C-alpha cells in the first residue's frame, strides 16, 4: 500500500500519516524517535528496514546515521524532567544518565529495558570471588595466628601460593590459572575495593550493554592482566580481579571524558576524581607491595602489571563497546583493529611463555 513499487522505501509524507494514525499505540519516546527520523531525512523517503529495526528494538548503522544527520528535532522535554515515575523507572533512568551520552539513546534504553535478563554476570562473579577469597583468607589468617603466632595475611607464604587458583610463574603451564587468579586477593581491602568497583560500575554497564559485551571486556582484561605479568614481570605471582575491574572502570571513565558534554550524570567531575583517587591508591599499594621485602624469600609479592593490562583493554576494546550502544560491533573498523591487536598480543604472550623463560635462563621463585 505504501510502497507499491517494492523499492524498500516509503515517502516521509506517507510515513507521517502513519504516525498520526497510529501514534497513540506507540511508546511516547519511540514515537519521538520516529518523528526525528522523518525530520532528519533530506531525501524525502524512509527506509522500511530502518522502520522495522526501530519497532523490533534493533537499530542498524544506517538508522543511527539517519537520526544523527541533519537537524534532528527531539522533544524539548528531557527524560530527566519527567515526573510521576516509579522507583524502578527512576532506577532505569538513573542508569541511562550514568552510562549513555546521547538523549536519544537514553530514551531508547528507558523504553526498551525490561530487566530480562537481569545483570547476572557481574553479580555472580562478584559473589563467587568474595565467597572463595574470604573463606581462604580467613582460614589462612587463622592458621598464621594459631601456628605462626602472626595474625597477618602473608601473601608470599608458600602455603598461600600453594592453592590451585592463583597464577604462579612456575605453574604457568596450568592454563586455568590465567583466569582463576581473580578468586584470590591480597587482603580484605584489596577484595573490598574490587567488589565495590565491580558492583558500582559493572552492574550498570551490564544493564545497558548486556552480559555478553561486558563479560567479554571483563574476561579480556583478566586474561590480558595475567599475560602482561608473564611477559613484563616474569618472576611474580598474580592475585586479584583488578585486571577485569580496571578494564571496565577505565573504559567507562574514558567514555565519559570522550563524551563529556553529553554525559549528564550528577557531580561527574567529583565522582571521576574520587574513582581515579581510589584506583591510584589501590595501584600504588600494589606497586609498594610488589617491591616490599618478602617475609618468605625468595617468594616475591604479587605483581601489579595486571592493573595495566586491564587498563589497556579498557581504553581500546572497552571504549569501542561502550561507544557503540545497540550497534553491531562487526561493522566498526576500530573494533577489528583493536581486536586484532589483542589477539596478536595473546599469541605473542603464549609463545613468550613457551620459549622465553628457558632462553632467558631466569631465576624463578621455587614452585609452591
């Protein structure tokens, strides 16, 4: 009826008549986006597939370009100004303003989010980390107090290094340790800061971008962290989830800086300063601990290089993911460039672990 020649397009006049006739059946924000699509199109026609993508909550790159080009006319009333919202609606709105730089994306997310599935990945990984790490740390703390009469957590103690989860250079052939080291931490304060950052930053990001994308950034940061240690700090063990945490936080902070004028989260400068101070404090503590004399030489303290590996993942792969809300990553050139660099680094680190240790004839700490 509206496309008799089967061209795949309908005129903006017919499109507007459709909106006037059926607009009351649509979500108000979705209707607003449709009107913006019609207003911004300079060719006098609308792609039918873009219309279908919008109605099915799937946006293509062509749809985004149609929205962003030209004089887009959105309603002057921002999502933040709407009143009479329930507690859950206010929470979703808050998350939208915390993570998305464009008002049209915030309204899209607000209308589309159903909390199904919930942000299960970050909550699950945080609970598992806290449970395993706390149980082991409490048991080892009590052991030190009863047997050694030293109520402190000695992360360089041979018994602490003997567990099957943390990464140790002498056991680098056990591939699972490049991931499972996140379940061990160098103290309650180390665990506490990582848990807080995972929940405050990771959960809202997962609510917006989904478990698949956020888990990819997190796991990529974890793997990059342990591989970075095996390449740049070859004699040290690794504990803690800082690689994954720093990947998420650095991606989020970089996204805020790159879209500073569009981000409308409250007190963003103060909160960025607090986040950077907390991260700097935790990183500085890790550096100090690494070079502090070990109580059980020649067993060294854990490395801090995992933090830097996570940051590198965050400001590359992480930023690309956060900047492309609801867009196909495989259509982004930078995505393939950074993903290729990451894969090359992983392959290089694998070969480094196979050949470099024997060629360099390093003096490694004794196996636990």
